[in-house]
C-alpha cells in the first residue's frame, strides 16, 4: 500500500478535505472496480461523468475520492481531493502507484494516422532479434517477451499502461514500444510517462468525429511531442508536410527520415515487387519482405529509431531484412489458381490510396484490381465518400460493403460512401452489405493474375453489428473461398 499523499504528488491539487496519510490499496476510475482501501478518480467521459458515481465508489469501500468538483455530501472517514484535471491526476497517480516503471526501461511511442502498428511491432521484433527483452503495446496485441495478450484499445487507459509496464520491468524488459493515439494524448492517457523516443509517421484525414477539425487533430498529435523531455529524441517523417509542425515546440533532440525528401536518414527504393522491397538505406542495400513505398517509409522509421536508441547500424540493417509485416497489414493470401488476395487494415482515405497505389505499382495497372471496401459506423462520416472515390478510381471493380457498422445501419453507411462515386464509376461499383458475401463475390469475379483487396479490418477477428461482436476474419473468409473456388 502507498499513502494517498505520495500518490497525489504532481497532480495539480486545488483543495483537500480529509487526511492524505490514508493508505491506499488500489486506484479505480470506474465505480464498479472500486474496492476496500481504494482511491476513486472521478473522470468526465464522453458518455458518462464519474462524479455521478462517487457515492457508489464510497459504498464499495473507497477511502479517497479525487475529483474536479467536490460532492455536496461527504462521508466521514473518506478523504476528498479536488484537482484541476481528473484525467491528468489519474495518469500521474497510476505512475506513482507503480513506482514509475517507464523510467526503468526505454519507452518509445509511435504516433500518426497510418503506420503506428507496423512501426511499433517491427521495432519490437527488431530489438528482440538484437537480443533484448521487450514489450509491445499496440492496436493488434500486447506482448511481454514471448507472451501475447489481446489488445482492446490502440492506447490503453493509464492504469493499464502502468500496470503493463511494471510487469514488463519485472520480467526483465529493457525496452517497450507503444502506439500513441491522438485520443490518448487528449485524454491524458500518456501523461507523466517518460518517453526516450517519439516517432511521427504521418497525419491524414481521420478521427474528425472526435476532434472536430483537422487542426484539432494535428494539435492532439503535436501534444505528444510538446511533452517529450529534453533528453528524449523526436523522430519525424520529413515526407509529411506536418512533420516540422510536430516538433516546433519540443524540447527533445530532433531527427528526420524520408523516402522522397532530404532528411537525416534516407531510403531509396531500388525495386518494389510483390515479393518484397530492395532498398538503399543511408548508403546500404537492404532487402525486405514488405511491399510498397509506405512500407519503405515504415522500415526507415524503424531503422532510424533503432540507431537513435543506440544500436549499431550494421546490426540494425541485418535484423531489418528479416522483419515480417504485422497481421492484416498488406497480408498476402495466394490462391492455387493464380488469384492473389490482400488483406489490409486501411481504414482511412490516405491508407487506402497507399495500398491501392502499391498494388498498381507491383501488378502493372489497376485493371487487375478488385477492391472490397467498407467504413466503420459511429465514426468520422466525412471520409466515407472519399474512401469510395479512391477505391473506384484505383480499381477495376469496387464492392462497397460493411466494416464494423456498430450501432448504424449498414446500408446507411454504404449510401454515404456512394456519394463519392462519379457517374462513370456506377457500372464498376457493386453493393453487398454482407461482408462475407462481398468477399466471396469479389473472388468469384477474379481471374488468374487478378488481385482482390479486402480493406478496413485487417487483423480484426470480429465484426461489430448493433453493438454485438461476432467472430469474423477477412483472412479466414478469403482463404476458405479461394480453396472452395479453386482459385
């Protein structure tokens, strides 16, 4: 147990009613998780306000309440603390409770619209190959050495982050690589964490349902770099026009990487084929199993990050050539009849464009490409017509289907997408709200040598319809159908 006063260190205290020497056994921000001798942090969320559940937490045994507004009724024997920002206080308290595990390993955060999972996962693989015990916190999974745990969010809540980091330290980890989402920055999930390295991949149209405007989205990403300490490194993609903006106010040492522009670390694509990439990175030739310019950029980010973290250049380049793409990231599924399937997580306009341009580059032209594309429900609606327009413009045929419709009607989402289609696209565009049938339809249309792209869900093994998750895997459906059709 720790004393409440020690947990409150650096939490921007404004008022205290009670004894801060109270021993605390646990911290919770959901009243259902509150327990005896626990501290309850009342956080204002998008759907509910934790202040409404203070009494419920106290009834469950909480002996301390941290909030932005003190309740009208305060129970004797419970310490009530008013802070400027409950979210920030929760993150700081989580670090204090777990003795700051982020300071006992080298923590690297990856932010950007696209490429976060690929870069974080490949960094974990590369450092593991170099002999280190590492942790990974990503959209796809959480890794502690060789153990794999399921992930529920791109960036978990601060209690979970610190709990995971503490366990990684206990298991001997020296490094941890984690995705840092824009939501996580705004919601203070990474507040107080001491990053050794921050990486910016790119920023494009996404999450405007949450941030409201693109400028707000940029500011959210930039906030991660603004908080980096002077002893950290900030690595940004110089091919993205917003790269320089990200590090305008950072105290960290700045470095850049680029495939198309001048930068501290550069890569040149020698060959780009479905079998992989041949690259020149900082004057050294490297082969990779990954495909496409976007992956050349991801590989370069991994290389530059490893060098900034003190790894020998030659060893990094050697390990780089053995890296595998993460599941659902340009994952190739080959049929025995010559049809090529590709499953990719592309769920933003820019990511979809990158994948389709890559397929076009390695296959020769768009006339061999059939795309199956959907958009998620309860998310940014403005990108829906853009996704359909890109798919139609860079494919021979496009099938608009469901992604994770969540609480929305699938056909309503598809109707939003269809608004992006030009009159000339209508004859090449089909609608099939059943994702399984849409994939089967696309593969049924395909001839030997054709490429069928199924975009949007990637690694996910579920489909969420009306709030219920059902098992669904694009890769499984594609493999089963190719085998059934003999293609």
